[in-house]
């Protein structure tokens, strides 16, 4: 019998190597989440005052899906294999032996759940009860990759209990009435709604630069989660990072590596970690402040900020997908020498983010490299 050829399906070490295979999310059935210890929505102006929940309006869902399908097509036209998750009924309750949560969330942002590091895809813990079962929407794909690729490492972080001890009681309800300065104090203290009772982290708090993983300590990622990641990836250097922002959640509208030696940094959310700045400096990386965003206000029913302007997807180290209304950001990319592909995507914002959020890497052509050969001791 001729030897069967094995195929590498999963491989991605950073944010910029040539993209060949990606998962693009879907807007189907996305919910304004029911209140829970980790998340409280309050949008009275759009019919969802605090305590209420339900599906996002159908006409919004249709527009978002149109833009997601269009983006998938653009990627395919560039030779990228695109897979889509299988939505669940997100209006149903989620339940474990410890708690019952009145609604789930959705499956637009695969980036939040799936962390690809080399030949591994890690299902992260998530820290909201409404998102506990979100990994199930990706299982058909992960099962398929597992069959296709004998070297694929399919991993899942310990499922968190998410019991009351995992949270500071009423953090989000109390936070509503605080001013900016009081909110910022939580950032200086690195303490928001999560306790350190168990490891908790979202994949979207991780910026991947080869051997170095930059992980944002945030409202959804605690120190125990970052420690778990370091132990899980012993060959990597996991660096905790924080930025000046009152309610940090996900690094990809704050600090985005574009190619070796160049990172785009949110012009408002300055880095607080001195060691991180030092690490970039001694390795000759340039930190460039991003352009002004196109929008003044968040999209309707969106929990994401206007800084989705920098939530971009690199097709390769020279080509970047940018939301089509972000003209200043596109101009800046042109000046930095990138080819820009504009993509209509603002209607997706309410479903959980921008172009980076809406995708999860499966395959980028490249190998594990050390882009930070000089290290800062103890960091
Ligand atoms: N939570 C952050 C990141 C979104 C991708 C923001 O809203 O800016």
C-alpha cells in the first residue's frame, strides 16, 4: 500500500504570516445577554434597559450576516479557505450543576473563544456564563480538523466553575454609576469583576508574536488565567500587559502587531507596562499610535468601542483588511507601506466586534520565530 500523505491543517504562530485558512463567525441568533455576575447590559435607548434581554433585531442580524458573507467571499477570492461555525439556539438557558443562566450569547466572534498557537487550537475558558457553551458551535470544525490533520493538537482549558466566588459581587451594577476616574482605578489595581479563584481568560486577550505571547489582564482575563497559559505553553514567553482604559476586554482594538518590528497601539489606551515598552525598544520594534477612528459613538446595541477602527485582519505581512469607513486608518496603513483592502463591516459591530474578532486563524504559512531575542529579566 502506498504511504498515505498527511496534511497539515492547523498552523499559525502570529498575526501576520500569509493567511490560508480561517474561521469566519455568523450573526445568527445573537442575543443581548441576560444579566449575570460577569456582564450587565443597559441599553434603554434601544429597548433593552438593565435586566432585560433577547435576540438582536432580525433586520440587524440580516445586515450583519450579509457583511460577514461578503467578507468570507473576499477572503476566498484571495485563495483563503473559509469555514463557518454551526450556530446553536442562543436564546436557550445555559445550565451547569452550579448555576442557571437565562440566555447564551452568539457565535460571531470566534477570536474570543479559539486560541491558535502553532499546530494547537485551544478552547479558552471564557468568563461569562452566557458564553460557557460557545465552544460547541466550533466543535464540528475542530472534529473535522482532528480527522484531517494527525498533528493537530486539540486542547481545551479547564472548564471554569463560574460560581459566585469567581466574581466580585455586583461589580458591573456598581460600575455603571462610577465616573471615569473611579473606573480607571480598577485598571491601576488590575482588579475588575473577576476574582482569582480560578483561571479565566478569553483568546482575544492574546496577541501572538511567535515565541512571545502578549496577554492583556482585563475584565475577562485574570492573573490565574495568564499563569495557566504560561504553564500550558512552556516553550513560549507569556507577558502580561495592561493599558490605560477603564474596562479592558480583548487586546485587538488596543495593541495589534502588524509585521515583525511594527505594532499599532491605540492612541488613547497607552501601555501601562514599563517592561513591555522596554522589551519592544530593546528589540527595535516600533510602536505606532493608530489613526483617529471614523465613528464618534459605539454602534447601536454594541458593547465594542469605536476603536474597532484598529480591529484589522492581516492577509499577509504587506496586506491588511480594514473596515471601509476608517479612512484615516487606511491612509495611515498606506503610509506605512501596506496594501489596504476595505471591507464593509460596521453592521457587524453589535454582534461582537470587527474584522479580527470575526475570525480565528487556522492556517498561516510560517514557522515559530523569535522576534524578541533580547528579553527583559523577570518579564
Ligand atoms: N473591548 C474592546 C475590544 C473590541 C475588539 C473595545 O471595545 O475596544
